[in-house]
């Protein structure tokens, strides 16, 4: 199976998750070392100020981060267990609902993707930070986040 077909399968599974359905998060771009997702705000996503609720921005960022963590290893997923160990977010500006959709972009270097693949093939745990930037529809950064992805060999 080629990587594009595997990527399509990952996206199909992604869309079945209840959180993704509630938030309306959509995949924009999924390639090795890059994951871009977006969310168009609905009224139930807004707080009392008309901004995206902070928890949804955090969830959007985590979705982008964990997506990029698997972006270069989709063909090896049967051999691993992956989890987010921790995450942090800095809110940089108001995420005004009317300035949606909001886009979260996460990128990893080719070297880190190669190291991750090598660790998986040698059955060695790896953890790394996946940085994310969230922008509004004008391109203004509204949040910066980072999540630690932990990838372990799957127990037999």
C-alpha cells in the first residue's frame, strides 16, 4: 500500500473521532513532517467574548501536533503505540470567532522524521516536541503550542 493510500486511511479514522466531529476540525495538508488542520468556528465553540474557547484552540493544536508526529511513519503504525505526554500553549491574541477558520500548522524536520523511523525499526522508544502555530483567516498568529509525542514499540 502506498503512503498516499495510508494517509487517506489515517484521515478517514481521524474523522470518526467524536472530538473531531464536535469541533469540525478538517485536514488541510498531511505529508511527511507536516500536518495542517483547520476549524471553522460554530456558535457553540465561542466563549462569552465571541472568541474561540481556549480549550478548543488547545485541542486544535494537539490534533495538529499528534498528526505531524505520525506523518512520516504511517506505514509503521502497526508496530507502535503513540501518546501525547504533555503540552503547553501560549495564547498570543484574541481568536475572534468572525476571523475563522483557524489553522494549526505543525512541522518536523526531515532529520527528526528519519530518526523516528530508525528508532521504530530498532524497537527503541523516542520522544520529541512537536511545535504548532495557530493562525486566524488573516494569517495572524493567535496561539503557539508544543506537545511532547512519545512513541514506543507496541507490546507483543
